[in-house]
């Protein structure tokens, strides 16, 4: 196969470590006039244009972006495909919201054509917003996952998804059984897991909608195949936490339910964790599990404020999640805008470099994919974005006043959204152009 080599010249920024561990200055690399070289879908070089250009053949194709910033693609560690059609549903908190809006909307995925239509819209929306990898909940129907992976495979995207398992406390039209959920998940794993850049996640919705038998089989699946993911929800809403105590009185608390069924581990991602206690954070960290911080959802559903400093204290892996449709935006820039406010309301700060980390390398680490995505290090997948400083008149004017990359980055995260993402590249291919 002939080598396809391309180079991209612009300001370039990526996170290389967690600011909580190394301090802000050592957490990133910034090239004011940078060059990113891509060979066959992978990054082969990154550096200052003035230094790298001399080492490249004179006829190499170079795309030069002015007034723009190249960053790694964003990583959304928690989102629901079948809730695309119900973002922004009025008035309820979690449990009523699920019954009133979510379950009826997800039921439409029994129809294959509907699943395919929404999967197409959903993936386009991810890419329009600069999300190149997501950990995705399907519906209870296997066809939701088939439709999603088929669409992702066509674009060679790195994606993780799973069919929801739920066999109680949900309408009959939307429940499986412990056995059928096991068999259907297994068939999806055989078909999709580790195929190219696709990965499967065992997906019990949350403790209240699974019987002990189903949770047992979810744990069993994780033991049957290497590198499977597990995704679920935890401690999002106080009523939910009380309900779990009633349903599992023999367990110490919410996390202990999942722990008992062997669902914790290095590829396990728990969404929300707003009401986790200190001991639970310690246990999550000890098992290498991760939490998806979903600020737009936590505010929209009135769930509460995620305690990021507590997670940091325990060295717990944290990624960022949009949680659409509980969340209100596909944009991780807008998600960071809200994350900043969630921290402000707790008397804490979120530096723009910590934010960049959360949306990129932090997400990659939560998913154990930092060798492949989340940075622009040579040898990793060429999943990257071009953010446009002139995306809107206000952004353009505001950024002209900026005196540093820190200020520019923070303003991009405060004013930016899908309009800011001019180009999205995945495996070196242009997959979205505004
Ligand atoms: N808990 C159980 N299911 C859901 C869901 O679909 N969205 C959110 N935000 N929380 C949940
Ligand atoms: Zn969710």
C-alpha cells in the first residue's frame, strides 16, 4: 500500500499529563506555529514547524490553518444513542424523567430502520462537535448497537458501545431477561468487539433495573472475553440512591452492589457519581475503575454537583460525559463550560488545562486507550480537530484580546460549541468539515 503522508500546520496544543499530578505547566505542550505529520492514519511527527519542515520532503502536502488551534479529538465517556430524539425534555428529575420521556423514546429502537436513521444522525452530531471517541449506551435492542457500529465502522472511528441490559423496573416493552441479555450481548461481542477500532461494553443500565441474576451474568461476560468494557450509572440522584438501598438491603451501599457482582475494574466506567462517599471513591480508584463527570446532565436533571477534588484526592480516573439526552449538549466544549460552573458553585476552580485534560487524555485514560488516543504523540491514531478562532463574531473579537494560550483555551471552552469545530479528522481522514 502506498504511504499516504500529510502535514497540518497551525497552532497545536495537547495535554500530556494530569495537572493534578504534575502541575499545570508540565501538563501540556503548545506549539504556536506547529506541524502535525500524519502517515497512514497515525501521527508520525509533532513539533515546531520551523524545525520539522526541514526534515520533510519538499513536495509533502501541507494544509495550513490560520487563526486555528489543532487539538486531539474529544472523548465523551458517557452518552446515550437512543436519547438523541429527546434532549431537552422538560420538568422532571431522574426517575420520573426516565419513565415519562426516556423509556418511550428508547422503545422506538425496536424498529431497525429507526435505529439506523438515528445512528447516522448521532454519529454526525458527535463529529460536528469534535467527539472522535465515545462510550455509548444503546437501547435494550441489539439492533441499536448493530446500527451504531455499522455506521462507526464505515468511518473507521474508535468507538465503544453496548446493548442495555434491564430485566426489571421498566416497562414490559423495554425489558429483556437475564438470559436473553446475556445471549444477545454475547452475540454482539462476537460480532463487534476488537473489530478494527471498535470495542464492546457490557451495559447493565443501573442497579435498579437489573435483577441479581442479570448482574451475575454481566459479571460473567466480563470474565469471558479480554478487554471488554463495562458501563453503568451510579449515585446520580438521591432518590435513586435510596431506592438501591431498598432493593439491595444486604449490600453496604450503591457501589457495593456492583462490587459484589464483579463489575468493577480497569475498563469499568460509572456515570455521574455525584453522591459517592469517600470510601466509594477509594474503592473505585483501588480497582482502576473510572467515573464519567456529566455536568450538563447533573444540572439539567437537578442531580447535584460532582466533587472533582474528592476524586482527585483518591487519584480516581475521571472522564467527561455529555450524557445526552439527560445532558443538554453534544459539545464537550459546552460540557466544560458547565463543568467550570459546577466547580465554582463548590468554591473550587477548573483550570483550562485540567479541562483540556478531561476532554482528551483524561478520557483516554478512563478508557485505557491512552496509547492510541487522547494526545497528539507520534505513534497514536490521527484523531484530531481544527478549532476556528473566528467561528463566531463574538469569539473572534474576544480572542483578539487574549494574551496567552491559557486565556484562549478558557474562552474557547466558555464561548465555544459545535460552530468552533471547523474540521474533525479520524484515523487521518477528514470526517467533518463545517
Ligand atoms: N440512570 C439510569 N438510566 C439513566 C439514563 O438513561 N440517563 C441518566 N442520566 N441516568 C440514568
Ligand atoms: Zn446516562
